[in-house]
């Protein structure tokens, strides 16, 4: 009896670990310019000029210029970051951050003003070349690119991206390059229990 209970507990723990690892592998982000946007689909052209079409989840978090928006508020030409998740056999957009087109010349000014930002929150996922963070407000989620040049520390010691754990408190310093927001420094600390 005890043996069966132990085997069930170990199997359950293994299933949770596999599910958590699978979550990291199933989240991705895509950046580019909006080509078209319909009632439940969004097509963007990425930085390499490739076109991608995404089905948008009914529960997707959508913002435009930092404010809550609807899919129909997103316009052709908007800069966009789309967070996708693999659900069953489909890849669906679960979050869309759009920025409207600006008057000529203001993009360069905005890039200079936003060249370096600091974001604080908790780690939701850290995967291949990206980190997903729930911001301090408890509502907004952001995904940041991570490069080999990104300086990463955890509890004051040098670390690697894979050392970061879900629910770690994190401060991400970013640099905006064109449409990408890249982490230049990630400072993580173990949450207090």
C-alpha cells in the first residue's frame, strides 16, 4: 500500500516537472509590423521580411500604445510583439503589444528616450534566448530577448539564464533596438518564503 502511494507521488511530481518544462518550450515571441488584422487573426512581417499569421486567442491580452485594446484597434503598419503559446496542435497568440505608427522622425527620438529601461517583477519563464516576466503591477507580462552579452546575476552571484527559477524576483534592464527590447542586465533573487 505504501509502495503504491510512494509510486503515485513520484509519478505526480514527475508530471508536474515535465509540464513546467513543456511550458517554457511552448512560449515564444514574434516581432514585426502588422500587415493585416482581422476578427481573430493577425499577420505580421518580421524583421527578416517573412510573413507570419497567428490565430488570436479569445482571452489574449491586447494593448496598443500601452493601453488595453481590442484586436480591431490594431492597425496595418503598427509595430507589434506577439506572444504565442502552443495549445494542443495549434500555435495561438495569447498577448499582443502594439505601438501605433508615429510621425516621421519621432521613432528616433522615442528610441533615444527609451534606450534604457528598467522593469521589475517575477519570472514566469526563462527559456532559449528569452525571459517572460510578470511586472510589478501584477497584470502586465513582458518578454525580453536575452543575448550572450546579457549580464545575469542571481542572489548577487554570476548566473546563466537557465539558473533563473519561476517566481524569482527580477529586475531587467533593457535596451531598445528597433522593434526589439533586449535585456542588457538581469538581476534575480530568490523569493523570501
